[in-house]
């Protein structure tokens, strides 16, 4: 009896001992798996960790496929956009010479003829000149090896080359561009340091030309529009007469092909010029604001973030490339003397902008402007 109790007690102790060992092993296994999970998650985060990451970085990563698609489409369709600009502009010029010029010579006074002839051809020459220069002029690219006297503010992570101040990488051209503003598909070229003036001047004179054409052709547009509506009514009446025609009835008068083409060309040119004046004029005004501030389109976003960051620290952001409204325009247009407002702004000019785009010293015209204040 006692031997049976001893054996039963031994079995129970052994069972309880095994149960404790199993609980310890199960707890150790759970703890070990938890440690492995934490270690794996830490390793994964270390691969993508960035102390500068925020919501903007996440959105850029999500939209990266869309950016890639837009870049490649813009790269291949740039020639199409340039051909479209040339075709539309040429069509308006042809309409003006074929349809409007004979009408102006027959009906307008001599002084108005002289005004339209001088202003229209001057505006056309300025548009063609600046568009050609904006397309063919390289925006400026930094060399792969910078000289010792040129400071590089960073290293381009795509070109793996030093980047001077105000230089940014264009994903469409696949190169860094000096003082890059943006890549314009209508130019099939980047807008940078050496062709920024040509790009803005083209927008300015194209907007002026479209406004001039829209205002000058306002009365002709409404006359042509009324004539087209009359054509539609006559066409409906002709169809009705043809369906119920008798020998005693005469069909209504018809417009000739030349008359139809004339009226439709006037309406087409006016609608096109008015649309371009609104769209391109808004873009031109926006770039005028940026030039007045001494910024490019890219720098506007960078300066806005920097201004917000410094405001939280109780500091004020100052743009080092802002020389005041008038000074910014003089530097941008290359105006050094008073006569340059005529020879370099109102007339075609191929003068290069101030500086090489690699370094940004204060221009001489700004220094001369500030010298009297310093002497006082």
C-alpha cells in the first residue's frame, strides 16, 4: 500500500515537473519569437530610414510612377508641341495677311494703316525672334568638375556631380541645369540661366500680339459670327426648299466658298488669339511676380518652405538673390544703362545674362545703385 502511494507521488511529481518545464520552454519560445520580430522590423526600418522624411516625401514616392510617365511623354512629344505652336501661329499670320490686310487697306484711314503695319510687324518679329532663341539656346549646364573658386552647395544624387547654387536636376533632359526654372514642353527645352529671358519675352510679346489681334478684330468677329449664323439658317431653308421644290419656286441665295472660308477664318483666329491671351497672359503674370521677387519657379517652393521653417524659430527669411523689384528686372533683362531699355528690351538682342550661372556675385548695376547710400 505504501509502495503504491510512493509510486503515485513520484508520478505526480514527475508530471508537475514536466509541466513546469513545458511552461518555461513555451514562455522562452514566445519571448524569443517576439525578439526576432522586433529585430527584423528594426532592420527593415533601418533600410528606409530618413530623418528628413515627411508626408511630402511619402507623396513623392507614391507619385514617382506618374512623374516617370509624364517625363517620358514630355520628352517624346516635345517636338509635336513645338510644331503645334509654329502651325497655330503661322495659321493666324496667314489669315491676317490674306483676309484682314486687304480689308484694312481698303477701309482704314492712312494713319491707322501705318499704325497697324508698324506695330503688327514689330510684334511679329519679336515673337519669332524670342521663340527661336528660346528653343535653340541651351539653358546652361554645370561642368562635371567644378573649379576650386566655384562653391558647390550639394551633390546631385542622379548626376553624382557637384551642383552650384540655384542649379537643379531636370528629369526630362536627364542633366543638371543652371538656374533652372522648369522644363517647357512648348519649347522642347529647359528654361534656365541663358534662355530664361527669351522664354519670358516670348510670353510677353505673344500675349501682347494676341490681345492686339483680339481687340482689333472685335467688330470683324461679330460680323463674321453673324454671317455664319445666317449661313446656317440659309442652309436649313435650302434643304426645306429642296424637299418641297416646285418649278415656280427659286432657291434662296447662297454664300460662296470664299465667303464661307473668310468668315470662318476670322472666327477661328479671334477665338484662338483670345484663348491664348488668357492662358499665356496668366502664366506671364505669374512669372512676372517671380522675377520681381528674384525667384524661379523651383526656388519659390523652396523659399516658401524655408520661410515657414524659420518663422517657427522666430527668424525672418531673406532671399539672397533679391535686389529689389527694379533691381531684379534690370538683372533679369540685362539692363545696365538707360538706352538698354530700348536696345535690349524693345528690340531683338542676343546679349547674354549677367554671370556664368556657376556663382552669383552682386551685379555691377546693383552695386552702382547702392554706392551713394553707402557713401552717406
